[in-house]
C-alpha cells in the first residue's frame, strides 16, 4: 500500500488526465504533471481490460506494489496516473520492469 501522502485524491484525477503529459509505454499509459509537494500516484484499470472487478483490483494492487518498491528512486516531484490498457503479466519482475520503463520514459527515475 502506498502511503497516504503519495496518493492522488479522486477529485484531482480528471484534471490531471485533461492537462497532463501522456507517455505510452507498452501496455501501460502514464499521465504526469508537476506536483507541489511529494510525488503522488493513481491507478486506473477499465472494465475493457477485464469485466471482473477482482481481476482489475488485483492489477491495481500489483501496479501499486511496483510503484511502492520504486518510490525511493523517484527523483522528480510529479502527479502520475497509471492507466493499464491490457492485462499485466503474471511475473512480478516483469510488472516492475514495465513500471520502471514507464517512469523512466516520463523522466522520473
């Protein structure tokens, strides 16, 4: 679980999606905008990826855990929304590599 100060509130997400810089990296899209304090993150998995809520929630948990592990190496302060466009691989290392590549493309690592 990400610490509360590293989470974006639900009210801020639409504004960020409208005005943030979009980076496409494999099966993950990343929308980023400058943050005032610490880096903050949100995760979106639509029902188009999978109809079952349990699968979508698991994908969000996997993405959150990958970000939590990479959080100490994040150097720029941004608000970031991760959007999954397809099902994630089963292997944890592949998921962490996907998140690392997306953050590197957004120039956060």
